[in-house]
């Protein structure tokens, strides 16, 4: 007697059409549209007539779907917001850093204020009520400072205002993820991390309209949470700068295959900038 195997028996990495529609709560026509847009990936395994759908693409879309729904509920309450930080928010960022990384692992308030005065467009925060519960810092560093950070020759608190670039010129910038912290007391740890990333992405799209493009993002981390945030941003490990105690990551806007980077490239392409401006990105 022959045994008909399900998609799960065939591969742990595939869903059937019924499984996808059940998980996402969508109609067959919507599934077709998601495949046509490249959001969900459809494959036909060897020896099969019917198509299946990769769990990676389906689960990623499901996570985005849930994030959107939960975000609406939280923002309707009026208590939770994500935005670019102001000078007045710097103390809240320091307090969050101390709670997550400890006193010795957090730049002092005076340091943060000096950074902010140099470039006020680097810090993205999640605020619940009056408390900063999440922080992501994308710092445009000079080439020299970037290399020192990646090699581990200096730490974040060693950065001076002169090491930070401003967004005054129409050119390509390399950003360093100087900080990524989310309060562990928050019920929505993973969601807050996702919202911070979305807020930062929105800003990068906005400055692209002004000819300020991002070539690469870099990060280093010694902590589980920091590595999680880098992976959540779909950054790739850089072996030459990594060791057993410290990992280095890079997100190449010209070559990374993640969906949001591809969206960034599509958006930059739509701006009709010169080939000189977009070299290495498009």
C-alpha cells in the first residue's frame, strides 16, 4: 500500500496551500497575489505536481502581519510611540542602557548630549507612557572611526563628536549600530525591537529623497540581545572582525537580499538619482 506524504513529511521547510491560508487567514486569491509580489515563495519539489510554500517566507509575512495588528492596538491607546529621539530623551536612553547593559557598558549622559549636538538624527526610541523602553542608534562614522570600531580598538564610549558625520552632504554614508536596547520588563520585547527597526528604516527612506544614501550598516556585539537585534535586521556576520567573544556584522545595501533592503533599492531607483550617486547600491 502506498503512503501519501504530506508537505511536512516531504520537507520541514514547506507549507501546503491549505496550511498557508489557515495560518495567514487569507483567501486563495490573496495567496496568489502574495506569490506574484514575491512576498511568499512558491516552489514545486522534484516529482511533485503541486506547489508548496517556504516556511521562511510565510512565517516572515505572518510576523509582519501580527506586528502590524499589535502596533495598531498599542498606538490606539495613545501611550506607546516610536520616533526619533530629542535632546530631552537622552537621559531616558541612558537609563535604559544602564538597565540593559549596566553602568560600565553605557555611555555617560554628557557623551550622549555631545553626540546629539553633533548629529540629532541618530537615535530612534520606543516610548511607553513617559518611559523609554527601546532604543536604536544608527551613527554615521568617519572611515577611520568605523575601522577602529570594527577592529575593537575603541569602544562606543570612546567615540568623539569629530568621529561622527552629519547628513549635510548628498553622498553615501556608512552607519554603525551604536546601540540597540529594549527593556526586558516590557511584555512586547520582540515587537518593540521590530518597531524600532521600522522607525529607523522609515528615516533612511526619507533622507534618501534628499540624496543622502546608505551604503552599509555595521555592528559589533558581545551580548545575546545585541546579536539578536543584528540578526533581526538581517545583517550578515563578518568573520574577519569576529572572534569567540565578539561578533561583527554588516548589512550591504547593494548586495543584501533581505526584503527591506530590496525595498530600499527599489525606492532609491524610483528617485531617478544619478548613477554616480547610486554607485554600489543599484
